C-alpha cells in the first residue's frame, strides 16, 4: 500500500503557487497540532478467518485538502519535513493501537530514509508509549518505497538491527518494480505484500495467477508469509484462496477505520469456508503429499537468547544424544548451538568460569538456514547446495508460520532423497524420466484413501504410428519428449502429478482447481510446440502421404493430442482401477473427434457406477458374506 494510505481523487497534482503556500501553512499547523487521524485496516488469515494484524494508515483533517495521505506526504517532501511527519504518524498509530487494545501485528509504513537514519531508528524503538519489551514483537516495519541500489548493504544491516530488538520486516508492493525483488532477496523479510495490481482481476488472468504462484514458491523457500493487498471482490478473494495465499487485506474483507473490526463478519467467514472447502488445489493429505522437511523433523529444546551458557551446558549434559538446540529471540529462531563445538570451547581452561554466566547466544557461530515445514526435500537439497553445504553438517531449523517446530540434519535428508531417487529411477520412463504406472497408481490410491477430490486426464497422441513409421523412431522420440515438456509446463508440480505410462500415453492427476483451463492450454499449444518437427511441405498440407500394405496412397493428418478427463469427488469409495478405466473411456471418446480434442467423463459418483466397478461398501460386504454363508450351508 502507498505510504499511510491511497490517493484521494480530486486533488491537483501540481497546485498553483498561492494554493501551494496555503498547503504549506496548513501542513505546518497540522504538525504543530498533531491533527492526524490514525486508521487501521485488518489483515486476515485466509485459512482460518482470524484477524492477525492491522496496517496503520493516516488521514489529515477531514475539512482540509491535506486529508489525503498522498497530498500530505507530497507537501511534507516539498517542505523537507517527511521524517517529522512519519515520526508523528508512527506515534499516533502506536498510541492508538494500545488504547484500543488491538491484538496481533501492527504494520507501520516506513520509508527507506527512516530505516537508514540512526536517530529515526531510535525514535521507532522509543515510540512505544510505555510498552514493554515483549510488546515490541508486535511491530512490523513495512518498507514502503524502493531504495537505491547503493543502499542495499545499509538496509540489510538496518533490518538486522531492528530484528535484534524483536521487530519484523515486511516489503510493500512486491511486483511493482525489479527493485522490490532485489530488496526481497537482500532483506529476507518475514512478510511480503503483493502489489494490488496483481490481485485485481486475478480470477480471469492466467498470467497474473502464474506470477502469484511463483511468488508463493519463492516465499516458501525464504520463509516469508505472503499478504495479498487490494482484495475488493468475492471473485478476487476466491482466486487468492484457491492459489493458496495465506494472508490478505482489502475493502472486501474490511475497510480502514478508526475503530477497526476485531473479527470478520460471520457471513464472510462462511463464504471463505465454502471457498476453502471447494478448493481443488488445497494441500493434499499427508498420505499423498511429496515428502517435505516435516518428514525429517527432529524435536529439540528451544532456549531464549538470554539463557545462560551454564543452562545450555546442563541441557547437553542431561541429553547425551542431543547434537544441537535452537536459540530464539521473541519467538523467532536466530541460530543453532552445536553440542560438540560448545563443549570443546568450555573444556578449555577457565572458559566455563568466564562464559558460564553469560548469554548462550555467543555460541551461535553461523547464520542459520531456516526452512518452512512444507518445503519439499528436493527443494531443501537444492537450497542447501546453493546457500552453503556446511548446513548438511550443522543442520537447519524447521519452522511453521515462523515458529520453530524442530530441526533437520544432513544425514536424514540425504537418506530420504536417496531412497526417493532409487524408487523414482526404478519406475521412471527411460525417455522422459517421468513416473510410470506404479507411482501413478499409488498416487491415485493415496488420494482415494484420503477422500480428496481430483481429476484424472489421460493424454494420448493421434496419428502417431504413421508419423513414427515415416519420420523414424528418433523423430518419434522427439515428439514424445516435446509432449512431456509441454505437459510439465501446463501442470503445477506442487498440486498435480504427471506420469508417462507407456508409448505415447501420459496421465495427469490434477489437484489444481483450474484443470480445465490447463487442459485447454495444452490443446492450444500442442501444434505450435511440435510444428518444427515436420517438413515444411507437410505442415502446409496439414499432413503427409504414405503407402499401405496394398501399395495404395493414404493421407495422414499431423500428430494431434486427445485428452480424456474424469473428475472424482471426495469419498466416493472408487477403486484406482476403475478411475483408470474412466479416464481411458474418456480418452477413447476424445479420439473420436478429429484434431486436438478433449472429452470430460461425467460418470464419477457411486450412484452412477455399477457396484462391480467400485470398492464394495460395508453393507455390501456384510450382504456378500451372508450369501456366502448361506450358500456353503
């Protein structure tokens, strides 16, 4: 969001000199009287509906041209009093936040100039209106503007200094420029706000959705929480929830107010619950999810940074198999203490006496690697390789919503990845390296056991055999590989499962809610993706001629793709074998249409499916046993 609010329509961008003089005079009066009105806009957890914090916004006097925050800050800049205005805004927000007894985080808009100004930094820390040290943890410094590239090092150090006092950092308007992405990489903020441009019309813009998904992927690896700004319609909210953005704010959720909402309206909570319930792309149950950092988690003690070294020494002494423990500050992990290195240092003459009564944080040797519990093991392996292989021996901290839940070590990670690679290699297709029949069946069975809704798409190439006969098997393999690449591009590896089940047949198990759109994209992109493989004359003719066994000329169309899809609701009691039959049947129907085609099988509920084609229910099993007993008697 713009500093302390949005522009108000109807205010001239370039006031005439007389008006400008009046504005400057009025601005000085506002600062002298502190005639600023703090507003708060709720930030909601879109997974639970809880309000988890507020962004502080500001307004000038209602009857003044300086009511608009845009005009207010423009005049402040023109008069050289921007830092003074920001200081008064922060003081007003902090005081009012505590007067109202609001809970959660308070997001304070701060310009880079303030962050880099030593006096302003102290000002922020002292603007607590008597609040205690524990209260500082509720403050989030929201960086409002892009900084010059020359100041990145200073900004990084300033952010580290604020964090040492328990404050957190957020980046505003991510995506508004390349500098914001650089800033994210440099500062590693706890929160990232996606610019409202990417939220506006998100439900109907696939490019924006892909951008947001990419941001979520980066956020998971950097342990940042994403906030969607500017949610103004039910469709935008549903799109945000379906994609998986955890936090949101906007007029549709709750408008800024001097007395802000403490809870979202019940009707809105019910709407959000319905949206979440019908998410086709929601997190798949543990039974079918890719192994994540949580799968190698080990519970260890967590101590505050102020804990004495002797206390940590006693913990290691009592737990002989404990190799490391986590140190945190205000609930946020800041490092690991390695058992062997600590005991080695304390074993030196007089070191126990010298350091035993001092804070244990002095034994944190390196900046820790902190990963989210949902990070896949493959991603974790790449991350350790890119950051520092030393984390394989030192270990890494695993968090959930920013809180430490345990640690992982390199030995467990390598063992799990090795087992995964061996299994994948055993069943992978040698040409495309995609999973084969066994992993696909296991994945579908896991979804059925978990009662998850999903869609299965059977992909098959048309006219492939005559093409292979004419152009040769090497060109045929090239078409197969091109098809695999296209399917990879049109699926989400975090939500969908792509397999190559033999020859020119592929299976996609969709967890993505927008599976139909993805299938339509496959159909649209298939011909352009494979056109380069043909002779130009065949492309112009739309096919090629071969001779059959009788010596007669036969014209064949270019290779196309047929998609047969079946949608499976949750808790159907179906067998994986029958799901595969449904998809194959849908594929056969699609192949009846010339060219690239898609057919969606509608039979997917137990009522529509003969009992012999699904797993029998409890009552059917009981009836079957009774008949067997009667027959044997």
